[in-house]
């Protein structure tokens, strides 16, 4: 039996089939991937999604809705790199994102993978120089479920029947597709981040009774196969809350990968905005949170009686009631404030727009819309969960609907109670780019730090586009992921989650690996972290959508990934597999536990290794933990010069976290041909107990051309 079980849950389907898996249950169901919608189904395991436009600091042409940065693209756009996507499979049939023209080169000779044919997956027809690998792993899933895969619901093949894997694969490395859109929304040219890279799909997640689930043994089998096949990057839009690193399948498999020079990119999870919610916490993986972009799909709610206009969002297409005021009723007055299916009174709802509350853990907007429709309603206004603040996520609504904030829902609710004849209309404004609010912002659902395994290792590492991402979709699943009530089929879909952010970084990593072939996985990660930016397109600090306040390192890590700057970081923090073993020793792991990571028959004796603190790992960020005021914490680092100038001097600029004193020794690093790697240390001293549990600052090393920035976080326990 597979003890660790990773569940991939479509939250839409979860609500439809009323399946619930509590987080307090056994370790068998504590790992998961996340499909994000307005509201989550009841505390089940989940999958993460993304959309991308021309946003990364306006480095992309404004018409693009996905793609690689020009400077990196000029370095080949990932040509020759193979990105492994471990997910729900891939749907290449009729999908332009996975085509390869005659100019597309074959995969490198170092790649040893191939496509597996089955009755439902014709490798000869589906695979080409873009899609160079397609395999599937299911034995762990069947053993865990206690029955064979139901092939009337799922294809026992590499074929994606769920959508998630197709979306993430095309986000990472999809081909150029002019005129891509979701039923007219987000029209433009779609392409993956590493548009010239190859894709190898490893299906490790399976639909079962409406949910998608992934067994630990299948994940590890898929990772080991990808490593043996010789891929360059592994993209893992999955994760889960585990008690220790040695319980995390992604951490175990990724250790084997980075020892072979393979970069591993993972999603942080969609359990925000609470603290200690981030997944994939090993220092050798890249942990990616989700950000918004500057493209929106406004669906404004206009109230009668001159009571105002409220900003909402929607991807509704179909018969439109725009321009017409219609009767408005509060769902609670019609039988259900949450607009639960079968509980709304037709007498109260027929011909009306219905106002529905939403919560993070119990409701799903598509199910709410279906409930309104079933009761005769003609439109819906649906609230996000109160803890999501200003976050608005678009849905492929099945009737005229606008999703609005909880605050605005309260105002509209008051309106319905204050007049005898409340009316409203919904104005759908299509696609809007580069207007307020500012972007990027940290998505409210994006999981947060601190790192529950090792608080001295900052997580997440960075953020990337993960809200309303346009990418390819399977024909086997409706855009709402609710086939029971939605029979629509699309080539592209717009969805959200850290699963969408992850493949953006995977694609960037592939391009960096091609452009800088001598860099280790740690160097590539360092380059992205130290060059990430922390300001939005208005020049202000990136905000957290959940609070409206400036986001800190536990929300956005080092900042928002910047592909162009990562190409030339100046300095990097390099780390070897042996350094990570020393790190595991510093956590107090014994030889048996460490052997789960090394998995090569070797025995680690921590007593013979240098005694290091957890915070001394050569990481591109600093996180110090104070037990009392007046305490001092010192952490050590080493920087390697990878810039064009061999003889160069870097000076440090220090911004201490409030309530602390921060010193750096030395404050000047002079590199030359003999001294390409230089050491330094920081010492953080706690003053009186801070007014906040967490405070942050930074250090920046600069030679006048490069800015090598590391956040410094102080936590008072």
C-alpha cells in the first residue's frame, strides 16, 4: 500500500460530488495539488493553476498572453532543453500549443525518453519534436484505491482527461499560437515561457469518482523516470502538508534530480492567506507563489436607485442581460445565503439576479450558478470569501454572473434589505489591460511562510503569474471542470493557482539552463531570487491582495521573477548536494532518514561533518528566529562571481528589519581570477520585542551594474 497519497482535486468537481477529505486525516491523504476557484471545496486536496499575459515588468509585447522574455528568447528560447511535466497527462490532439513545424529541432541525444502508445493515445500521431515524451504511472493509485482505474471516466494512458497537465505543459513550453483566446476573452498570441523547449509528459495523477489523485509511489516513479530519461527541468504543480521533509515525495525525488543537474520547480500551494501554509519546503526545490497580472475581465454590478457600481469579474459568454435592470434577490431570503443546490425557492428566484455569499471551504461558484439556474434565476452576484480581501478570480460562468469582494457583497446585501424593489444589472466589459488596480499583487490564495520544517529557510522563494492564466485545455473536460452541468469544450482555458505560477518558472529555468549551461540548479535558482523585483507597475511595493498592504517575504519570497535580469545576475549563491546533506544533519535527521534522500546505499555520519546551523546553508535569502530580545544570530554565506568582469568589486547596502540591528562582514567583496568565490556573514541583533511577529529588510550587493538582493526576515517566537 502506498502510505503517502497525493490527491489532485478539481475543486469544482469536488463540490459537485460532495467528496470531502479532512486535513486532520491520516498521512495517506495529506499531500495534494490544487485547482483554485473562487472558493474551495471542503478542505480537500487540491491542484494549482495559472494564466499569463505580457506582464513581467512590461518585458513582453502587450499583445502576448504568454511567452518568454526577448533577451532569453534571443538566447534560443530554451532550444534543446527538455521540461518534464508531472501532472494529469497531456492532451495534444488538435492542440496547436503542442505542434512543431519543420524548423523545430529534435530533442538532444542526451534525452532517452519516448512516447508510449495505447488505445487512446496514438504516439505516432500525437508526438513530434515538441512533445518528445509521454508516459504514465498508475500502480500506486490502483493499490491505494483498492480497485482498477475506471476507464469509462479516465484514460489509462498519457492522455489528459482533467485539463491540469495540459494547461501547465503549455504554460511552460507551448508553441506559438496566434489568435488564442477563451471564447473571445484574452485574445492574442499564446506561447509558453520556453517556446523552443521540448515537453515530456509523465502522467502521475488520475481521475477517480470525479476527483484527481496522485499516489506518492507514482510521483516518485515518474520523477525517477524523468531523471533516467535525461530531462533538464522537472515541473511539479503539486504538493502537500507533511510532518517532515522526508515525508514529502517531491523533496525526496527532487534531491535525486538536483544531484544530476536537473532543476526542480514546484508550486507553493493554494492554502493562503494563512501563515505556515506553504508546501514544497526543501531548499533544493524552487517554491513558487502566485501573482496577478495587468489583464482583467470586468463584470461590473450596477445597482438601481443610484446606489452605485461595484467592480466584479467574469468570463461569461452566452445570452447576455447587460443593459437591463432586473429584479435582485438575496439568496438568504430565497432559502440559502450560499445558494446551495436545491435549496432556493423558485417562487422567489425566477427571473431574478440572485446575490450569493461564498466561503473559502464550503462553496463553489459554478455549483452556486447551477443552483440559481435550476431555481429559475437569470443571473448571479457571487461573493468571494472574506479572507480573500480584494482578490477577484474569473470563472467560465454558465449564466450571467459577476464575482465581487465580500465587502461589496455586504453593501449590496444591505441594499436588498433597504428598498422594496431592489434591481441590478451586470455590465460585461470584455478584456481590459494595464488599468487599475496595480499589478503584480500576491494572490490571496497563494500559500505563505514561514517554513514549518526549517524557519531559517525562507519560503516561498518567489512569485510568478498565477491568476487568470490562459493556456491549452483538454477536450475531455469542460472549462468549469464540471462535466455534469457543463458540456462546453474549448482549446484554451483561463484558470488560476500556484500550479500556474510554477510552470512559468520552469520555463524560465529551462531557458537559463540553455543560456548558462555551466550553472548548477542552485545557481539558476539564486539568479532568479536575487534579481526578482518588489515593486508594481505603479512603482510602489507589491501588495498582498488579502490585506491590501505591502507584501513581505513570507508572501512573495524574494519577489516577482524577472527573466531578463536573471540571465545576468552578477553573483550567485551556489550550493551542492553535499551542502544539503549537511543541512539535513543540522535539522537533526539521522542516517536512516537522510538515506531516504540520498537513496544510493550510502550512509551519512553527521558526527563526522562540520557542525553548521540550519541558517548557514548557502541560501539566497536570510531568515533569523529570535527567542528573546537582545539575542544575536549570525548566518554565513558565499557568493560566486558569474559576471563578465573577472576583476570586480561589490559593496553592500543594508536595510535592517525594524526592531533589529543588522551588520554585514565584510562590507566589500573584491573578486578576481583567483578569488571567484568570497565569504561573508550577517549578524542580526534583536532589540526589544517587536510590535510585529515578523519584520523584514534586505541586503543588496552592487558593483554599479548588478543588484544582488537578498531579503532578511526576523521572527520573534
